[in-house]
C-alpha cells in the first residue's frame, strides 16, 4: 500500500511520503514492522542508533534478562538454544533482536534521529536528522526507559560524592574505592547492590516500595507461574488502578545460571546495609524514611497473596499433581535499628548509584498527547490523536506488555487497528481493547 501523494516541505521541496513511520528499532518497533509487512502496509522503521540500541548502550555489563529464555518470544521467532531455562546476556539479547530484524526483513534505517513529529496534511510530518517524511500513521516504539528518573534533590549531594545512573554504570571497577549508596530496590537496585558488595565495597541500599518475588516457586521459574496462570494476560482495562500498575517497580529478580533468589534477606546476609526510602537531603546529610518495616511487610504480604493465587490456580487448573508442594518464604527481616541519616560529607560514601527507575522521553513529539507526568495519553496503544499509535509501554494492553513476550499480541492488535484506521479513517467505532483471553488467576499486584 503506497501513498502516492508527495507533499512539499517548508522550502517547497517534495518530501518523502510513506503510509507508516515506525520510530525505534527495539523489539517493539520491529514487531510493528512485522505485522505491517504482513498486511503489505508501506512503512519505514527509523532508528537513531543501531537495531537494539538500548540493549547496546544503556545497560550494564553483567546484566542478564530476568525473564527466562523460553519466554523470549517474538512474532515468528522463538528461542531455540540449548538452555530454555537460562537468562540471556546482553550480547545474546542483541543477537536475538538483530536476528528478528533480519528474518522479518524490517525496512530499518539506522542512524536516523527523529527530532519532531507534528500533525500535518491529514497525517504526520516527521522531521529527522536525515530529512523529512510525511506519513498517514506513526507508531511510537521509542521505549519506556529513555532516561533515568532521579529525584530532584540529587543536586544537593556534595560534589565529593560521585553520582551514577544505570545508564552510566558498567561495572564496579568504574567507581572510586569506598562505600556506595544504592538508591532503589527494584530489579536494578538489588542487582547493582549485590554486584558492588561482591566487589568488596561497603554498600548501603535505600529501600522504598518494592516487589518481592522468589526466583523459583514449586519447582518452576516464578515467571512461568505468571505466564501459565494467565495473570500476565490480565487486560489493561480490567485493572483497577491502571496508573499504579503502570508505575509498579520491576520485581526483585536476577537472571543467574544458579537461579538464585535475590531478595532483601539475601542482600542483608551478604552484608548490605538496608535503610529506608531516601526522603530528603539536609546540610549534606541523606535523610531516610523510618518506614522500612512497613515497606517490608507490604511487599511480603503482596508476595503471599500472589503465591496464594498461584496455589489456587494450580488446584483449579489441574496442575496440583505436577507441581512441587506449596512453599512459603521467611518474612523480610528488618535491621534492628535502621539508620535514619547518613552524612555524605564524612567520606563513608564515595559514590551514589541512582536505581530509581526510568522514564520515557517525548521531547521530540510536537503533538499534544503527553500528560503532566510525561506519559503518553493512549488507550491500549491508540494514542489520543488519529493515526498515532504506541507500542512497548508498561501494561499497554495487558500485564505482559511490559516484557518482550508481550509484544506479539500487542503489535498484532495495534497494527490491526491501524489498518482499520487507514481503511476507514472517519470510523471511530472500532474499540482497540477487545476482549482478550481472561486471566484465570486473579490478584491485585
Ligand atoms: C534494565 C532493564 C532490564 C530489562 N529486563 C527485561 C527482561 O529481563 N525481560 C523483558 O522482557 N524485558 C525487560 N526489560 C523491559 C523491556 O523489554 C525493555 O525496556 C525493552 O528495551 C523495550 O523494548 P522497546 O523496543 O519497546 O524499546 P527500546 O528497546 O528502548 O527501543 C526503542 C528504540 O527507539 C530508539 N529511539 C528512541 N528515540 C528515538 C528517536 N527520537 N528517533 C529515533 N529512534 C529513537 C532507541 O534508540 C531504541 O533503539 C528491561 C528494561 C530495562 C530498562
């Protein structure tokens, strides 16, 4: 399907025209391309770096996926290696996504930075570092983690303390000798705290709201349970507090060959000092919340509820005989008297690693569809502007959307909606969120 019109640019020159521009060549943009090609919709995929750019440039050296290999499923491509229960290294993830780009013959243009997208002439005018394109539809697949999200008070940290984010961190050797304060106890924070502690440094971990999970449960990877029980299929419009679900921190999981559980008890046993949420900084002192015990109890309670839901599903779903016996895990042990402040001028802490989450960057998007919190306004991937779509955002259409294994269904359905829009642009009747397979295990995460 090729767009015959050739609008003119600001200098009167004819500009390139295509039906769909996909922005970003991570797995989400490539999946969009796969389904666009299936429907013979003329498109290009614009990528500012290389294919799988964020895995190449924005991750640390030791990182492995926390989702097992068998869960790395993309449209038409499955993991076929010898270790389905293992966890991919960054090199393996890059290879896997590159292979996907190759087999799906995605029309990717690398080294093309999109600097503006605006509504124009019954479509969108896309300005890039290599020229201008007019497209009737645009798929935003630029990722949800373009920038580290760091509290504003970071600028009050004394200059003698080095500050890093996961984007700048590669390995422990990069940090000055001495103590490290890791802020945030989601997957990134617990993994970096463990790595830094193993490198011989004193490590303090500041813990706020977190999601605790065992690596394995009743003999299976805990993410197998999420998948098999249908919990990850819970649809976004069935979730009571969707905003909260979309902002949920990543679970405390690490992908290691030994399938170890990396929870706060494990970190405390390694000698990591646990402190509360970093609330403020005053006169060079970090002030931590006293609510550590509550944060622990809440995470323990939610984990118990989740495991109860898995047990219930095993019973009703006929999996009881196959699974090992139900397990329960020791509560998270609070330190006797957690420290409430830390003098950052004392020299005890030489570096801070902010593992406080990530946020998307839509600075290039000149369509008024970004809310005050910097998030795209969309319903199941249909952005609040005709012909504009998004893929690859947390809980976009269902809980599994956050992960690689969620893209296949999401991309198929979003591109189906896009195709309908192209065929009948004035018909608003087609709802993007049609009933999906119902989740069988129900629990509030
Ligand atoms: C630390 C970390 C660990 C994760 N671990 C897992 C895991 O174990 N399992 C799992 O399933 N998921 C994991 N995820 C979540 C998710 O799979 C990744 O965030 C994934 O990279 C998202 O893919 P994507 O294609 O949507 O976005 P990205 O991979 O971020 O791709 C977006 C692409 O868009 C490009 N781009 C951005 N802006 C522009 C622009 N203006 N012009 C042109 N190109 C642009 C970028 O260069 C990039 O290549 C993890 C995420 C993080 C941050």
